C-alpha cells in the first residue's frame, strides 16, 4: 500500500517539478549567501588596503618628498576573538547584553608592500623605507619592495 502511494506521488509531474524546483532554489540560496559573505570580506580587505596605502604614501612622502605610489596586499579580513567560558567538556561564548564579549580584534595580515618613490633606487633610501614599514606594520623586509619613480 505504501509503494502504491509513493508511485502515485512520483507519477504526478507537478509534484516532481515542485520537488526539483525546491531543491534548485535551496542550492541557489546557498550560493547567494556565500557570495554575499565573500563580497563583504573583500570590501573590508579593499578598504583596509586603501587606508594603509594612504598612510604609507604620506609617511614615505614625508621621508623622501615627491610623488609616491604604494600597493598593499592583505591576506584576509579582520579577525575577532570572543571571550569563552570553558567548562569540563564544553565551551560557550560569553554574552553581555545579548552580544558576544570581544577579547581582541586583529587587523588583516599584510602580505606585501610595494613602494615607488623618488630616489627609491638609492640603497640608503630603500633601507630606510623598508625598515620603517617593517617596524610599523610587522612585515618582513622580504615582503617589502621599494623602487625608483621613472
């Protein structure tokens, strides 16, 4: 009797079409949700890169004078760490007024910095800029490239 009911349901084209449409809609909604999260993260990284580039341009311009061009590349977006209550076998996020308690927020990690400036080909100028950026942003000198403006 159950088999007859199931076969009647699947013989109906409307029901099969409705099930297929529902499955397709579910898949589309999953991709749209993921795309929105990725776009928000990319926007945050792009904004951070632009602000950092502007700061570096101002700093190097003050050091060397003349026009300065900077490219900053970041690895991933801002990272937030929340307070946790650790019990014997579980861990729960601490809430205050319904919101999670933030322990620390870390800026995106800078992958590399390129600086194009007047006298950037001079080894002494290159070293000063590299040391300044390495100190200020915690980036290895191997990830900083300074070159001369042509």
